[in-house]
C-alpha cells in the first residue's frame, strides 16, 4: 500500500492534482492505533479524494516528550498499520518537530487535525490558507488516548 518517501508521494500527487482531485493532509504519531484515530482518519478522508498522513519519525516522536519508551511501535510498524486502513491513501515520514516543511511540499487542499487543536494553532495553516485551501479541526471521540492507554498498561490495570 501507500507507504512512500516524499519524492514518490509528490509524483503521485501531481497526477491526482492534474486530475482535479482534492488532497487532504493530516499528521501525527499514531503510536498505538485506537478508535479515535480511525474515526478521525475516516472523517478527514471524507473531506477530499485522497488522504496523505504525515507520520512522525521515531526521533520526532521521542522529541515530543511523551516518555522515553515512546514510540512503543517503531515507524515501519506504525506506517504499515496506517497504510492498510481504507481511509489512508499515502503515509509519508517527517523527521522535524512539526510537519510545516512537509505541508509546504504537499500543498494540500485541506489540512485536518483533531479537535484538541484550535484552527489558529494548526501548523501549516498559513501555507494552506494562502492558496485558498481549508483548515479544519475535527472533534475527537471522547475516551480514547494513546498516552492514557500506556499509563493503564504501566499500572498493570
């Protein structure tokens, strides 16, 4: 499926854009996949024709300060699982702290983050809005959090 590096992704997107397809972009760590993730990705995909998921590299996840044992799943595992979801068309890594450079390269029509991110704080917003694109903060389903799940496992619950 759609795991690829940036040059391959940009080639594929060029053809889709020429065909008038609407490109949606979202990003995250997606360390341990849960229903909140799957729901968000399905709703993100519904906003366009192709969904690009910018996936934090392992080094990038480590720098997020979620704990020394994160990510639990290394990049190849996270990318493999995500690439097999029906809603995700392309998975591409990014190594920086934010996906700003990746969003600049992809130039999506729609930029999506989960509702814990107000639109004005979404990285890449200016890039997308500057070319008339849409920036959306989708509400999350309550009760799911990878961090909370890992805490529960640590406590042996």
